[in-house]
């Protein structure tokens, strides 16, 4: 199972082996999975338990959004010239985070472009539907 903090306050997502993703509130110990919704098992469903384990083992951010101490520690070595190097794991994690942010920003830009195109089409159709008004594509474009 993949566990990720969605937002501060203990809201996590868990993607199971089946590919289904569920939202877990660790503070309230609730889950959106059918097992929790239908049966409400004692001790919570396996997703709630998994998030609790991951938080305790410091493999995911805490409910308050802070990174676990294990993610913040880096091993530092001094070479012969006394240069300090960061741990390779830290650099890989940083690169992965930067890549994820860039991917999300690209997705946001793509979706925003689609939204603007759809709004333009909607405005154009609305202008065509109302023949009493003067129709002008330039006027519609200027509204954007």
C-alpha cells in the first residue's frame, strides 16, 4: 500500500494493491473504503491501521504535516579537502519531490488551458443562442 499525506490535520490517501485509492482521517480513524463504510471493523480497517503504522515508523509525514525526523537527518562526510557532502538519499528524495512538483504544475497548466478553452466554447454557444445580442468572437475573446 502507498500512503501519502493529503493535507495537514491527518488526512491521508492510501492506494492499495488493487489500485483503489481511499481517504483516511487518522485523527478520527475513518476511511472511505467499503470495509470501513459497511462493517466498521474494530480497530479500524486495514488502511487506517497502515497509516498509523507508517506514521509511527516515520515513513510518512506526521498529521501536522511535519516530516519525520528520519527524513530530515542526513549523513555528512568530510573528504580530504574538508568539503561537506549531503547524503545521496537526501538528494534523491529532493529530486523526486522537485519532479513531482513540476509534474503537478504541468498538469495544472494543462487543465487550466482546457478549462479556458471550454469556457470560450460555452461563451460562444451562449452568444449564438441569444441572437438579440451582437455576436462578436473578438468581444468574447476580450472577456477572457
